[in-house]
C-alpha cells in the first residue's frame, strides 16, 4: 500500500548498560555502557514500522543537516524522505537504562520550532497516497498552510489518521480519526479526572469530536486499550490484550500506522481500531521502540563508540524432519537477542524466478534476517505431484542462499511449515499473494508468540508452472 507519513522526526538514542557501583563524586550509579542504539523517532518511527511491514512509504517532514540528521537518514534507509528546509537542529532524546530500568532522559533541541518550508514533491506525496498518517510532535510541520490544505483535500478521498501533540497544531477538519492518549484528550478537552475510565475518555472524545470536526476520535487508555467515539453513537471500549510492558515508547506510533493501513484496506473503523490496538500490544510485548536495532554502536577499549555488524552468515541444513533446524533456531535467537527482527517465509521455490526474488527482497527489508522454510523433495511431490520438484532441494537451497537477501534456509519434510515455525518463532511471517494476512493458515499460530503475518504483492505472469510449460515447448 502507498502510505504517506506527515510529521516531525526525532532522533532517539538508547544507552544501555549495567551498574554495580556508586560514583565517588556523588551518590549516583555508575553506568558501564554496553551499547548505544540510535533510531528514528516520531514520524520517523511510524515510517520505519510501516516500511518493515512492506508498504511503500513516503515521509513528509523536515530534516536538518547536522550530525543528528546523518544518524536519522541511516535509520530511515529504505524510506523516501521528502523534506522542506529545516529551521532548527535535530531534536534528540537520549534515554539511559540499567538493564530494562530507565534512569534518566536527556532532551536536546526539542523546543518548539518554526514551521518549515514545503515543496511540490511533499504535496504530491500527500495527494497520491492511499492512506495518510499525521504524526505531530509539535515541531511545526503540521502548521505549514500548504500542507494543511493538502491534508484537508486528502481527507476527502482517503483515510487520514491524525496522532496529535499538545504542542502541535489542531487536526484539519474531516480526518477519519484522531488518536490522542487519555492525558492529551483530557487536557485538550479541558475535562477533569485523572482516571482513564470509559466515561471520562468518552466525554473527552465527544468534546474533541465537535472541536476537531473529525469523523471519529480514538482515545487510547494505556494497558486498558482505547475508547472509540464516533458521531451519533456511544463510546465503544476496545480492550487490549494483557501483556507485560517494560517500555511503552512507540505504542501510539504503532497504533496510528496500523489503523491507517487497515482503514486503507477497507476495514470498518471499529474493526480497524481493534486490530490496531492488538498490533500496538504485540509491539510492546516484543520490547517496543527500544527493541528496534537501526544504528548500533558499542564502546571499544578506548571508550570510543564502534558500529556493530551482527548479520549472521548464511546457514543451510538439508536433513528435514527438524534435525537441521538448530542452526536456523540459533540464528533467530542471535538476531532476537541483539534486539533485531526475525523474518521468515516459506515455499517450494522450484525454478526460482523474478517473482520469488521480489518477494524475498521485500521480506528481508522488513527485519534483520530472513530465514526461508523450504519444502523437501518428498513434501513437494505430495503437494505438486510425482513430476515435481524439477530442481532438487540441495540445488534449490543453494540458489536461495546465493541471493543476498536470504540469510538461512531450513528444509522441512512435512506438508505445512507450522511445526518448523513453532521452533523458529519469527517476528514476521511473510507470504506472497493477494489475500489478507489474517487469512493465512499460519496466522493463528504466529499470533501465539506475538508475531505478525504480512503479505506482499503477487506478481502475475511469473510462476514456476509457467516456466515449466515454456521449457517443455522448447525441449
């Protein structure tokens, strides 16, 4: 799906380490830094998450030319950045953690900034989108009059989801849904009460519905989920799955991005909101924004930060019935332990063709490693008939591993990959096709460990059967 994200980008820096002693200068812990991670925050996080889901993303924002901006551009590799001239430095939020426990956060350059300029390319990206997310972080991009006009025009044709900020601009009229958290909604609506009850959230949502002239308001209420307020009806409670959360950072970004995509796919708002809440909960269960590895460094012996390159070497095992799963499992564990995202896909991959290559490249772009679950020769024969496969599993595996986007191949002998998946437990399971992710037979299994199913576009006129028929004519 072609999605445009409009909003302010931030640089998030996570400094993680251990503390076993107090400083002699003051009664404060000394943090021995284990690693430093830099990632795109704000609208950049929304764009990154949706790009990892396989969508065509354009990011309409402002990016400076300082050192922080260079880190941002690396973190946003694969996202089309359409930026106006910035009028301020890159806002940076640095979090220091001991283990999973936050100690302190430093904000640099996060004061309100003047509205940046706008280009024709930025306006064109808004006009051509199939769905739009506005991630307002109070840095001025949504105050630009040309951008506001373009967003109002887009809202007449495609779903626009607006994630507001107390220091930002008010949503343009007519957007599909605005997604404040309860604290933001309470302040904006000037209603009392600290407890995010259904009644309090609904009252705030109804007030803001009239004030913002949106079609709906979805007030998020933390671990309880959200309350959806639409015109002409009572508020609807959307419960969130129970999960243990160490760091809630990024939940709102995940929710807004998923909500826009589901609406763009044609889902009705209540169903789209329920699925977006589930996506946000699953995202937090896997560690939230702090689990995303984009630009990582560790101190060397001299105390200088050195980049980490943790991509595993390709692995292939050809024994079937899971004797060969262990290397694949180890790869998944290694990537996941470093905070990375494990992606898996599966199939016969008989007579590798351009459609396969495109699907595999799209899958690899969604995470930090790609493991291919490959049907064995016996499995292919049971599925395709006695004359298949055309290419042996050894050669199919070797050809797959020759692709730079494939990190490992694991052969399974069953008719379906469920048992293999249950061992690998990927964060994302990718299949090519023109069906919905929830329609995949593996969807319920992958959801057990908080994973997601994603489909990438099917490429017509490119198939193994078509190639086999063509070869038969020239043989």
